[in-house]
């Protein structure tokens, strides 16, 4: 069981095919699998459906896969930061399925937990509910949402050991654990691979059972909205 | 004089009670954090954090630490981090006491529209639909009228809904209204605003 690979390209070898469904971790540009996205661009794999909360920005993150027209459909909750996305969507080149953010996260988590569907009150009475099964429980109406069973998960973590146990850092955790859980194969990129036994077993965020391949690399970690305050002068 | 943005935020902060876990939306709701005083309030950021701190000092920004508006922030000694599924689990599960949100339109039955204007750029609902469906109390903070001077408190929303019958209280530049049986009830008038002025600026049914 060798999970560590030398590069993102090598880690994706033999598992890509046109038309596949990929679940990607990240929120905005925070905690996104930058290196695996670059490797997908290089691979030329196309007609992808990508389940990811956002679609990067122009020229960075999943935005790179838009520029090369490798994405056919996005499943997202918010795509407002990307002019190329809007252009392709409005011209009909790109399909978009809006999901409320919590529904998207739960659809991934559910699939990873072997649950093909669940009922939620999120979106009842809105366009999101159209065409979906409605069911009342204890006097409240819920809609049926389906699990997202992805062909491939690409995620970013802070640290991993060689068995794939992952630790995330601060809000860069976000969609990464549920995205990792819902794929047939999960590839994780991390900032540091640490020796087995050096992670506290009680502090592991995602057990290695969900992670099949690991790479280590340098991340740009671009900041989308740099907001600061002034130090008060005495 | 109607309330300005900061006065609306200060009024919204009065809605919060000691010990509450609260989610603040983008815009005026973000300002509410400046007016909570000595109250022990824990702010949730739906990208996976409880105990959101202020913006970092210049040079101390951390790309791994952002809020739901993608702005750099800081942590507090009470902070906890979790994944997005857990985050919306606590939202959907009714653990968050209140959400304070902006809006484009609110209807007299509590319908809320704040995510989409057909024909304009479509950005997405983000976590708004989950929040209004799940949190215990939804408080809308918004201007009473739009740029054309038309009421944003309507009999029925004209824009696609974020949630159906979800709003509890509305704080505008003209006053405070509650969603009750049959329409909206005036709770409070902004300083110097008369009831007639508020009624004249409101399309929704006002009940006594």
C-alpha cells in the first residue's frame, strides 16, 4: 500500500477519463487543490462535471480548467468571482447546477457515508425545490436531495502521514473532508508529509481510509480579499 | 432623521442576547459585530468556524483563515474549526440562535428574496438558503426602499425566493417591523420618523 506519489501528474495516472465527475475541496481560493488542478489542465481530460462550492477566479484554481474548456458542468453554490465563468455560462457553453452550500456539502458527505439521498428543508418553496420529491415530517415539508458519488476527489490538506491520515489548517478545511469522502478514488495534496506516528491519533481530521493517493508540494495560497485593521497607537 | 447604516447595525445588535451563537451576513449585518458591547456573542462563519475574530493587523493575514465573504480574519481563544458539512449541520439543526442578513425584498408573510435578480449576473445563493431554513430567528437589516424609492417590504416578493415564510423581524432605516399573522407589525420607529411616513413607504400590509 504505497500512497505517496512523486508528483500530481503521477498521482492522477490511470484514473482520468473524459466526462468524469470530480469533487473538489476548497472555499473560494482557501484550501483548494492547486497542484492537482494544474495537473488536470496538463492532462487535457475534458467534458468534466465538477462539484465544488466555487469555481476559482479568472486564471487561478478551477478558473484554469474553465479557460481550457475542460469543464462541461459545475455543481456549485456561488460563482460570482469569475468573469470567464459568466461568459461561458451565458453563451451556453457551460452548464451550471446551483446547490445551496449546506446541501452541496451534505450531498458529498452523504455519498461518502453510503447514503444515496436525504431530506432537507433548505430550499423548500424556492426554485431549488422544483422537480424534487417533497415529504412532510412532523408537520414540516422537506425535499429529497441526492448524494454526489464522484469518480474522483481532489483535496488539499495541511499534513498527511504515509497512510493518508489528514490534518487540515484553520478554515482551509471547509469542503475538503466531505469532498474526499464522496469519491471512488481520492487524491490529496498536502504541504507536508510527516513520519508515521508523528500525528496525534486523536487530532486526525480525516482518517486515511478515505485517501488513496498523496502528493506533497508548494502552494501559492492566493488571498481573495485582503482585509486588515490598523494597530491602535497608544 | 432615518437611521444610517451604523444606527441600523446598532439597533440590530440589540436583538442579540448573552450566550448566543450568531451568523452575520455581508454588508450592514457585518457591522453588527461592532455594537455587541459586553454581550458574550459567538460569531459563526459558515465556511467552518465558530468564534470569528476581527480583521488581522497588516502583515498578519493568513490565507488559511478567511470568513464566508472570503475576507482575511483572525481567531479568538474560543475559536473552533470544522468542515462545511458540520458547519451546515449546526445551521440546519437549529443550533444557531439568529442570522442577521441583508435582503432585496421581504414579503408580509416573511418570504425573503436576496440571492438573484433574473436577467442580471447570477452569482448563487451560497449559504443563504440553508441559513434561513435552519436558524432559530431570521432578522433582516436593509433600507426600507430601493434606489427608485419603491418599497422593499412587499405584499409578495417579485424576485426568486431564498426562503418561504422565514423572516421574523425587519430592521430598516425607518424602523423595526415584525412578521405577524396577517402582515407586518410596527415595533419601533427610527428617531424622527413618523408612523405615517413609515406606512407611506411600505407596500406590505401593516397590521395593528
